[in-house]
C-alpha cells in the first residue's frame, strides 16, 4: 500500500500544492487501498473508480490554476455513507429494496463537497436504512472492525468509520440519529462528529427519523473531521425546512488558533446518571482517564444531574420508530426500487414488495412505529414520548445554563464486541445506544474522541457534548484532549497491505 | 405489561403494508412485546402541562417565496420505476 493513505488531509493538501504527487496519484493510492482491503472488511458497497479518476483530473487542473486559492478539499478522497444520495453513483441504503437505485438528484452535502473539490471514492456500507448499532443489518453483508476482524465496527455508519480507520479515504460522511457516528468512531479508534440538529442540511439524506437525523463527519483527527464539517455545514433555505440559519464558523482556523491550556475556565459536567451499575470497567476507566486529562488541560469538573436519563432510550425508540414507519412508507415499489412480482392487487404488491425488500430489523421497527402511532395508541406512546423528550432536552438546557459548558460521557456502556454476539436480541442491541440517544433527543452536538484500548485490544472513545451551535468550543476541547492522549488513529492504515 | 394477540400483529402488519406469513407471527409478536414492555416505563414520568417537543430548536413555519423553480423532468422522475409510461406509473389493479 502507498504511504499516502496515512496522511492527514492537511498533509495531503500540502503535498498536492508542493507537487509531491498529483490528485490522480492520491486517488489511485486510495483506490489501491480499497482493492486490497474491501473484500475482507466490506466497508464500501460501491467503489466509484471511474468517477473518482475523472474528478481527480479536474482537481489537478484546479490545483495547477488556482494553487493555494483552490477550495480546501481539492483532490482529497472521501467516502459517503450509502444513505446519502449521489446522482452519478448508485445509492442503496444497504437495502435490497433500493438495489440499482440511481437518484435523480444529489444531496446538498454532496453538492457542497463537489464545490470544495473532494473526490468521492465510494459509497460506504451501513446498517439498512441506518437502523442498527453494529453494521450487521446490511443487505450487503456485515462490516468488520480493522482492529480485530471478528469484532463489530459499530453502526449504523460502520462502513464510513472503517473506510477512514483503514485508510480507504482520509475522511468520510456518516449520519447519526441515535449514535450512528459516535459509536462506530469509538469502536474503530477515530474521531466522529454529530453536529447540532439543523447545522447540516438533511436534503438528500435518506430519512430514518426526521427530527433526530443529522449528517456528520469522520476523520483520523479532530482537525480533519472539523474541516469536513465546515465544508458541509450551512443553512439550506431552498431544500431543508428544518435547517437553521446560523453562520458557520471557520472551524479549521479556530482549531489552528487554539491557545495553550485551551480549557482553563471551562466547566465540564459529569452526569452522575451515566455512571451506573452495568457500565463496563474498561469504559469507566476510559472516561475517568479522560476526565484527568481534561483537568490537566485547565478544565474544572463538576458533577451534574440529567434526571430523565433513564427514560431516554425508551423515548428514543418510540419517537425514532414512529418517524421511521412514516418515512419508510414511501418504499412501495411504484416509483423506484424493488417491485414484487406479486401483482394480484395494488395492496398485495405493496405488502410483498416491502416484505421481500426490507430486512428483519427494518420490518420490526416499521411495525413498532406503526403501532405507537395507530388509533388508540398515539396519545399513550408517541405524544407521551414527545413530552418526555421535552423534559430530557430541558435537562441539558438547565445544565448548560447553570452548571457547565461541556459534558463528558461514555459513548457505549461496553467496548466493541464480537460479530453475532447481540444480533439475536434486539433489545440487548438497543442498549448500546443508551449514552448517545440523548444528544439526538436534545438536538445538541457531540463528538467521539479515541482514548485508549480495551482489555480485548479494541479502541474505546469518550464523548464530549456541547451547547447547540457551539461546535467550535466542542472541537477545541476535543482537539486538546486528542493531543494530550495521543492515540494513534492511523494504526490500521499501516496494516493489511499487500507487499 | 404489553400484550398482543395474533390478530393485533396481523392488524399492525396490514397498517404497515407488510405481508406477513402466518409462521412469522410468533417471532414478530415476541419481539414487539419485548420492546413495548421496555418502553412502557415512560408511564412513570409525570408530564402534566408539559408541551410535546417536535423541532428541538422550536423552529416553525419555514417558508420560501412562492416562485416557480426547476423540477425533475418526466424522464428523470420515471427512470427508476419498474413500469413507467408518460401517462404515469403503471400499477396492479386497486379493486
């Protein structure tokens, strides 16, 4: 494999501008890495080789012409979670029901990435329709963890995380509805950001739960994840009515300017409800270790209470599944996607198309979501959950108003586990999200930073949460922690190469 | 404690437009009941006078100017369908 694949995006850009290598060289190096690792790890569903090379040639022309004033990501390869539509490349949402689907439009984030010069090398594997925490629910096979291929990489953005961890691309896009960026980032030893709800346009993200979904970024450093976030964030007045008109700070510049002892005066909340029986010892040790590092960087720790924490998972599962049931009703075989050969009546065609096209977990979630919205149950379940969601969101608002500027928390109650270990018990699987769903319910940003290894030799990250639209402060703290801890997120880029 | 009958499961499947083989009903019922039992704990939370939350930042009524814009061509709109003609998407009979 090429030495280029372990570089940061800044090093890649510097090399491109100096003429050490061309964008075509850089893209070819990554395509080579993909061909030597994708079969084993299954991180990419589609590799867009021809598209990538032709875009790389355009990037070389752009770099030759505009040099330093070329857009920030010119010539930089990126993988895209296959729940984000790309008009030139198939989009499947990792489902049989969308196999062969070619979207007539590209997502807003894709248009923004193309303007920033980034080069899409592939569509990354995920749990089907983003429903899952381990990337074992894909119709295109499970994704494996580079740190140990018998272990799960986390999900639902497992493919996006593994692509970056392995060096198939230096950066990638994922989406996070209940932890689907932060969990795989933690499990694969890289950085993952879920932005504030409304920070990034959802236009072109195949909808799972519309009030919770956000597109976010992965990188092997806070800086790389931040540069990519800066490229995709912003108000989308034309296409996303839930997007918020808040200016996007220059995250990269803010990180470069971050001073020594950047956390002095910053109060970091430690939610007491997150440290309960059942938390794996290595996870608890990781969080305590991180807390010590934050203090050495000048932060003040403060115990806080988020009293409705124990109800967050139940709230999430009602709200998310209800919204999913509604969003997935569009997959009916009429206008796109799989259509069953059963054609006795329209109803039969719908029923068989969806039964044939959706995987088991998706069908389970649709049925549960339908039930909680159905006549006689809507008030008891969905409306009740929306009220508890208000209380959960208020817990965070109160904590940030009175007690702290940031919150530190575990990402998952347990370290990465083996493929197949939890797949037979949906409820056991759902418990993996217990610390991540709260940020989606409250709409606040969160970041996972890799910290140390578990006893079984797999990475464990820590989560930092911030106020809405306060990504800058979150990123500064994450970068400071990352520099203090010095975890090697490039380790897996040096493994699995052909000679 | 949540309790679902086979008829409840069939009704949910019909509302979800999901064909369900009779042999699949027991497994589906068990999974749904397990999850419903878990989420029932929300009944413990007092929510008198609490406003339901739908948009986290309280955004409402996002409008744009009523100006005609480009939309998909007929060909683009139909290109992914199994059975598309310029008259529309052809489907099996309804009745």
